[in-house]
C-alpha cells in the first residue's frame, strides 16, 4: 500500500539522519572512542567553585562524553550539591558497572564534581546558588533515595545515568534542566508511565519506554525521540539538536 511505502521511506530517512550525527562525533574527535580507561584522565577540569572560597549552597548538573564507543552517541551525566559552608560537594550519579558487579547503581562521592569522565571534559548544564538552595538539596537527597531504579541499569534505552539525572531534574524544576539530545536515556520515564513533565519542568513529554516519543517544553523546545536518539529545535535560542552532535546554536559574539 502507498502509505506503507511512504512510512518505510520516512523511517529509513529518519534513521539515516539519526546515524549521521554519531559518525560526525567520531570523525571530528568529539568522542574519543579509542581511549584506554586505565590511563584516561579522571582529574578535575577546574570549572567547579572551590568550596573553601564559596560558602553559599550550590547545585550543579554536569555531563561529559561517555567512555568508548558509547561516546559517539551519548554523554554521561551527574548532579552535585554543596550545602552552605560545607567543605565539599556530594556528587550523585548512576554507574553501570556498579550494577553489573552486584552493587546499587546509584553512587555518591565527595571528590571534585568536575572530574573528567575517563578523559572527556565535563560541562555544566544547570546551576543554582544561594540560600534557597538549602531546601532544594533536601529535596534532591529525598529524590535520590527514592530513585526507582537503584537495582536496575540498561545502557539502552534506559534506565541509565541520564535517566537518573533527568528524574532529578523533574524533582527539582527550579533547575530548568535542559539536557542535550546526547543524554540518551533521559526520555525513559519511570514506573512504566508514558507521560511526564520534561526534565526542565517547563513542558511535557510522551515516551514509549524511551524508544519513541515527543517532547514539547519552553526550555527544551521540540524534540522527537526515535530509538532513544533525539533531534529537535529550540526556537527561543535559535538552536537545533542533533543526535551524536548535541545542541548547536548561533554565536552573536
């Protein structure tokens, strides 16, 4: 039938477009797919504030290219918090090999929040500072404790590290967390639900187990998810979002 042929052509074109981005990420060196985890740097990048010189409470969300071949498609994300006058940050993240070794997937650490992820430089996706952040850290700790998939991890389509970070964003809409399209797994909605708020809390998304869906929100714009890979546009920032590549927007400097 004609509509079946058209549907197949559309899906084929969509898949081709989805795969171009990851190929570009490899060819341009965005993803260091040939690195060795044993020698890859885990040193801090130096973009996190020094707790000794920064008494105010802070929450930050970070992301860096995933290790190995996964870096062509995705980033690994985490969330860090420092209470007022605290001497260190506490970082929360989901780590796959923790689950595979029989431990809970959710991990916490007090080392520098801006450490490289096995050679990949992190960047900050969201940040809040000030006295009102103390109460948000209480809510963050509660959301971490209630994370639905402490004992489950799937690289694709989720739940994974980006599923966790997206859920923390939904629990703290004050962050206005706009995760990049390379945060594969962010569209996996907890508890077998198909409808949820967007991670930024400024809109909604419809998703079928993270495999196919659509998101519409003020902060994120419009995103379409096909097989866990997202592409979209953000009209307010004149940005486009491409799988493998990430968010691209014009510079007016």
